[in-house]
C-alpha cells in the first residue's frame, strides 16, 4: 500500500507541473469618451459626424482598444488602474491611422478633420470630455484696396497633407502651385478660390515652411502676398491688403486662435 501511495503522489505532482497556470483576467471599467463642441458663429466649424477613439498602453505602446462610431461619444471597457493614452480623430476617413498624415480632401463641406489626445488611468467607470483641434488653418481677407478690376483671389502653393499630430510631413503634395487649379474637387476649389474681394474665407492645411501665398487677380495683373507660417486651428485675418504697386503690397494680419472645442476633461 505504501508503494502505491507514493507512486500516486508522484503522478499527481507531475500532472500539476504540466498543467497550464490560468492567468487572472484584468478587471475592467467602462469609460465614456465625449467630444463636445462649443457654440460657433459658423456651425460647420464644429460639426462632428464620426469619431475614432484609439487607446494605447502607456508602458508598451500596444493598442488596447479602437472604436469608430457615428456622433460625438462612445463607451469602451478598459483595464482598471492601468496607465493609458488615448487619441481621438473626428471626421477622419475610415481606416485612418493617427501615426500618419491626413489628406486635405479628407475634409468635406461641413465636416472638418479634428484631433485630440489625453492620458491617465481609471480606478472606476468614468467619463472623459476631450478637447479637439481642427487640422485646418483659416485665412480671411476682410478688405482689399483698391478693389476695382478684381476678378478672383486664391491661396497658392498650399500643403496637401498634414500630420494628425506634431511631426514631420513628408508629403510633397501641393495645390495651386502654378496658378488656380479650377479642376480641383468642388470642396477644395471652394476652400482655395474665392470670387469675393471682401470677407472672403479660405481653408487650408498648415504650412510651417511659409510657402503658402494669397494671390489677387485683377484683370491681366496678379499680385502675390506671402503668408506667415500657418498653424492648425488658427485664424489669420487680413484686415486690409493694400496694393500700392506690382512689387509693393501692404498687408496687415491679425492672428487669433480658432474658436476651440470644449476643453474640459474629467477623470473620476
């Protein structure tokens, strides 16, 4: 009997050593992400049609969760007490990668591409309201002097792509390099070309290299005014553009933050 008992005990120990150890599942909490917008004189500036939410583990950078949803909010189950980082993209095309660049044509009339990011950990079910910034810059021509003979105005040498977040833009795509390209899609043409000489609005992607220019066509003559380095989510108001001669333009620019999306963030 003693021999049988010893053999049985050895067998049990062997089986225990070979059996896989069950991993304890992480406890999860529900997190509601919301992208609220403030009131704007132009409703199209803040409209959100769809939202992509990416959540990463801070220690490894691994993607923990991703959801694409219509509207301004979505809920995710996330690991409790784990340090996380999250990225929100609004109005981006399906399959957008936040590590890459957005194309200017990803925007559409009424829905401008926006992005925002945050970080933290959650001890219990919580809500996050995240600030989003428009990728685009806005250029406004309030007044042109003189305006007799004006035919059209347009932005020239405009960047065609923009990183969702700070980083180098390796794209060489530029619009209206050799003049106003009237074959552009209706959206882009409306962004870059105006038939008005006052209160004209243009939308373009940022250009830190300061290559973008405002061109005024008056009859057979054209006048080119270089703009300062353009930043996203910023408005550049040309209070008055005075044409004194073909080589001499006097331009006064007022730079303002674009009216921003709600910036409150609550981690409970």
